[in-house]
C-alpha cells in the first residue's frame, strides 16, 4: 500500500533522491499526473542505469546511447520498475524535471503543476501486470493527497508534448489502468 506522507514522500516507495528538481511556484496548484516511459539502454530493463541517469551518475562511456544523453538533467517524481517496485526520486512537493517543453489545456510549463511517473518500458512493449497494479495503487494515493488530479487530468507525455514525445506509447492500456482506479 502506498500513502503520501508529509513533505511529499510516498510511504511504500524506495527513496533514491535526485538533484534534478527545484521549488514549485505554487504547491497548492498540483493538478496533473503525467505518465512516461524510460529504459536505458533503450529496450533493456532491470539495470541501475535509470536511477544513475536521474541521479546524474550515469557512466556515459558504457553504451553508445548514453553519449546522446550526456549532460541532460532530468528526473521524475516516481519510477515504476517492471517488477512493480516504486522508486521515488523527487518529493511530490517539489518540481521534478520530467515534462520539458509542455502544455496542458493552454497552460505551458507542466512541471510547475504536475507529478511525473516513469514506467520502465518502451512505447511498443507491453507493460507488466505488476506495473499496472503498482501504478494504480500509487495513483490512488496521489489523488487522495491531491484531489485536483481527477481521472481527466491523468495524461501521457505524448498529450502534453505532442509531436515531440510519444510515451507512454501505444502499448499502454489506458482503459485497463483507468478501470483499476
């Protein structure tokens, strides 16, 4: 079970702090949940590379793709691994750097008012049963703490950065996920 505690920490999530965050302009404005996917190297799962990337500790010499992302400073609030483990990188009270150039309902800068969750995966490979269950449980905890995050305010990165981003991809089963909420 997950619960959002004081200071925006998620009880039940493993903590792995990322420096890639800063203060939100208005904490009371948190009203959007953005789903992403990531795997490093692309299409490979289970390693420590995503955590290293979000913590600015990725050894860029270990894979050709890592050179392409060298110097990039990003994070997410939460990361849901293939086995359903949830890792928290940034307090929900802080602004994680996950959305980049983005717009929702005419409002730009979605990092200011959103929570970002990365799923270990790709646009084209199915997500696991464990991921859907963990994602639904942590989403319910987030919605309890931030009631402005209603079902219609849970979107994919593709929805807030169309033409630039495609995640969580066609492999994400939105109907299945929404039914679990």
